[in-house]
C-alpha cells in the first residue's frame, strides 16, 4: 500500500541519508548507464519521487522550493540521481486528471513512478479517447517507470494545435536502447515509441485544465512545477565542482608555488562561488513569487513567469562558467577518472544541454518585458 507517513522534513534530509548508498553505486551507474534497481528502490521508498503528488494520492504536495532543494542536494552527490528524481516528479498530474483517470494510476498499491518526455508526438481523437503515435527521446529513468507522461499535439478548434499530456502504461511503449553518452549516463534516458495506442480520455489532460484537488501547490502555473527542476540539478553540480576544486588546490603545486597562493585562483574561486550562490537565490526568489501568488489564489502573471525563465537561463550560464573554471583550475587532474571532477564536469555539461536552459528562453523573457508575445509554448 502507499505510505503517507513520509513528511517534508523526511524528504529534506533524504539526500544526506542516501548519500552513502548513492556513492556506492556511482561506478555501476557509469558502467551500465542506469540507476541500479536496488538504489532506485531506496529512492522510491524514501518518497523523493512523490514530492509533487497530491496528498489525496499518497504524496507530499511539497512546496516547489522544497522539491528544488532536494533535486539540488541529490545532484550535489550525483547528477544522474538528481535528474531522474526531477524527471520522476510528475505526480502533480493527479491534480489535473479526472477522479477516474487518477484512480487508474493510483490504484491503492505501491506509489507509481513516472517518467516523461517533452518532445511532442501526436494524438488523434477517437470515440473512446485518443490514438497516440510518436517517438520520444531522452526519457530519463524509463526502465524504472510504471507510467510515462508524454507531450502530444492535438488539433483544436479550427485546426489550432493544442499541447496536452497523455499518460501511457509501461506495457504500451517500446523502449529503444539509445543512451550511449558520456554525461549523465546513470539517467538511462533512452528513446521510446508508441504506435497507435488508444489512451482513454480520462488519461489525457491540458496543462491549463482546472485543478481537481485542494492544495496551494496546484493553484499557480502548473508547468512551473516542471521547468526549474533541471536548473536546480545544474546548480547542485556546479556547487560540487567548486567544492571539489577547493579541496584539490589546497596543496596542489603550480609552476610558481602552491596553486592556492595564486591571486588568479583566489579570485576565481570567490567569484564563482558567489555567482552560483546568487543565481540560486534569484531562482528561489522567482519561485517564491509564483508560490506567493498561488498561496493567495491570485493568477500568476506573465512577468512572474518570465522572471522564472530568466532566472533559470541565468543560473545555467553561471553554472557553466563555474564548471569550466573548476575544470581549468584542476588542470590535468580533471582528466582522470580517479578524480570526481572528471565525472562532475561531463555530468554538469550534459545537464546544461537541456532545452530548458536554452538562451531562447532569456530572449522570450526579454520579449515579455518589452510588452511583446514571448513566442514560446507553455511560457
């Protein structure tokens, strides 16, 4: 049965409690490009996959800021674990589905685990629901998922394309082993295909549909529950890179003495740690504005949504600069698999390749500030 005993305090301390287990599985994740089953089971039992799930369905309905902190803290240990945890937190769809749809997923047994992909497929209306077809890439954690949430395009009135979500069971997909990469190997972000699968109407939803459960978490802009998670992961990796660099250069020699005695090194460390900390504060401030509006049951404004997107892209840029600087300061040490910075660098750079970190969203935020249409779906 689904346990509801986990608290937000338990979730906040979960990364520290899981650290030893995560670290003991890092080599396996890198070798096999997957989170091992026993570690995934520990994460599931800890409740980190249901932070955004409504309480009615055994979740915590935790504040988004709390979930972001967990993603960041897990990524500080291992980026793949942080990213899969973020990708699995799609339980908020329980607030959008009809009671019948929610009952299909939360059937009273173990808490479901989700995976998702934002690359759109097609959904064609059928008398009994929708016919889903498409190929979706980068479905992180798909081998461990019970249900997969897919973005689909449906023809609306007058042929206008509408973005919706469709929930399919793992038995309805075909997984293609396509995750042959260097960074974020442990995410197991394979490709899937869905061919002419009939999805009942109660398992298809709009991201702007009226919510059907109580809770301040679901009163705001629902897509914002997704977007900033990968940014929290990037910040966690950047913080870890800088802390590993500080530990390394304390006694690392240079051509003129100790590396730590170099003003250039001192400046770089102070600059990037300050920049990452400031970017984190900006991200959480933007999230706090959205949470405040939701708590007051006020509409989230375009300016608030734009501020979140701008904070995300800014944090990504700051994290990238910090990673590059850490790699440079570590010199040849960062090349060796025996040092954590080798993996941290490639995981961090892979995280920053996520579409949510694209400069296009900073441009869209600028357009919004200038009174123009952002020109981006779900902005």
